[in-house]
C-alpha cells in the first residue's frame, strides 16, 4: 500500500457528487471502480474517492474474454490514434464514430544523435507527444474523460490546469459540442493562455498556483453552481487518467511489441507515470509483450520537486512545496500520485531525479540541436534528468531507453528567449564573410 501524503490534494480526499447514471453505463471492459488503497469496489460513476478510506479510485477491468493473438490483430488493424486500444480502455463500443479530436499514435523517434551526445549505446528513443492535436499528451487523457462525460450526461467540461490541459479541454469540448469552463493560475505562459482561450470556451485565471486552483475546483464541484459539470481531473479522474496508458501501449507496439528496458517520465501530479506502469503491466498480463524487468525513472524540476526530495531522503511521505520553476506544466507542489510514484520507482529499480532551470534550458536546446525536436520545458526536464542519471551511473546507457517529450516548445518560448539571430549582415558577400559565416 502506498504511503499517504502529508497534506493530500483534493484529487484524492473529497467525494465529489452523489450524481449517478439513470441506468448502468457500458464502458467496454471497465468493470468497476476500485480503491488503490483498500480494494473496495463501487459501480462505474463520476466519483473518484473511496467511501471506505478516502483513497483514490481507479478503473478495474475484466480482460478474461480476450485471446492474445486476436487482440493483437484487432489492435494492429485499428485506427492510427488511441482508439486502436479501445478494447483496453473505459469507452463505449462506438467511440470511434463520435466527434473527438482523436489523439495518439505519435512518433517514437530513434534518437541516435542524442544518444551519441549522452553516451547511450543500447538504443535511445524519444516518444514525442507534441504531435497531438493541441500539441501535448493531455489530449489523450481528455479524450477519455469526454467519453465518460457523455456517458454520465454532463453538459459542461471543466478542469484545473497548469496550461496544457486547459487547451486540450477547450479543443475537445469544441469538437464534441460541450460547453467548457476551465481554471488556470493567473500567471501562466502567454502561449498557453492563448491556446486555451482560442477554442471559445471560458478561461478563468485564479490568483495563486495550481494547488490553489485545484482546491477551488473541489469547492465548485460540491456547489449547486457545479451541477452538470464534468471536471476531467476531479470527478472524471479515474477515466481521464487511463488515457496515459496509451503511451505505454504505443511505445511497446512501436518497439515491435517489446517492453523498453528504461523509461524517463516527467512528474506533475504523478498520474502519467503511474498509468504508464499500469499499461505495461496490462500488456504483460494479456501476453502482448514478453514479461521482463523494466525500470521507470521520474523527472522533476528542482523548483518543484517534492517527489524527488522524498525519494532521495528515503521517505514514503511526500511533503508539499511551493513551486518556483520555469517548468510550469510540472509545477504541482502537492502531487496526488506522489506516493505511488515512489512505490513504482523503488519496485522497478528506477529513481526520481530533478534538474534546475538552467539545466532544463540546456536540455531543450540539446534535444532541438540533435534531433530537431523542440520540446517545452517539461521535455527539457526529462532530457536533462536523463543526462544527469547517465552521468551519475544510475541509468544504464547499454539498455533500451525511452524518454518522454510531452509538449511543444512553441508553448514555452520565454524559456529560450535568449535564442535568436546568429548575426545581422548587410545584403552583400563581404558582409557575409566579415561575420565569419563563409
């Protein structure tokens, strides 16, 4: 059982609503909601906290009817998006026919140039999720949440967000015909503000950091003003979180149905890392990949590194921090899944590490220079942590390693604002030569 946080976030402590569907909801192989702490089960519905112990609820499945080879063929014949994995997700059977932004099946880039720079000989890959519709992995989780919102009859889609999720919710709601109203810290990067607002939904800035925004949303969801609202990372969180599993599915399928030896995953709430681990375990259980050891490493920014601090200190408790980092998409000072990240890092033989803002910027530039991938600050965190883990001997450079880039650098231009013209010259060859460019 995972250790408890010192001050658990509202993501895992507040029961949200008594609202239930009028009839049983068919969400494919999803069988029930199960508490991660005590195992108590409840029917599928828009709830996220266990009524017995207040632990977080997650989807429990019944995969017993699946034949491995038939399932593999079905997946490989599916669409080039996350719905190829619909048999393993909590979605209706007709999900592919409904209006959705259809994220996923992003590139797994074999990063040979970066590998040479870092001294990796066992194969280095970048899972580049900046290729999603709103240019971040959040499209995956929102695609799941909006299907649950349809099933439970919600009419408004909402969230608390550090930026990327706000854009993903706005786009998905616009496409599906939902109203959206999302809440963000008031001081986010302007690029993310514009991208969240452009879809025509309501965008509300909250004076404070992400944890303040999240607390406000938990209050709203219990108020009559929040009736009919589906908060993707609160009362729809069990369904929303399952979208991150598709990263694990895609990585293994793109590697020829093989598990990578090592993965480096950024940590904000920690949900992405825990669900990637869940996805890998499901593929093993289903016989779609060979069962072998793998290691998962978590990556944080030094200015918001509560899980890294706990890991290095040998603690099971994650103490909240006040974020102060350029990696604002990871700036969650009280991560709901922090204790579970610690469990996974230790169980798999991985680790949790952090890098400072200067190292983040250097890593963004390194990835761009070597592989032509312009990562947002979260991608700089994972690449920077990968380099640090290799240099310290913690990550094995002879093993197959996958590093996640979860968003597009165009959203966080301020972080690399010192990058610009090599030279300014007059329009003649003499000036060109004088600048040393010949």
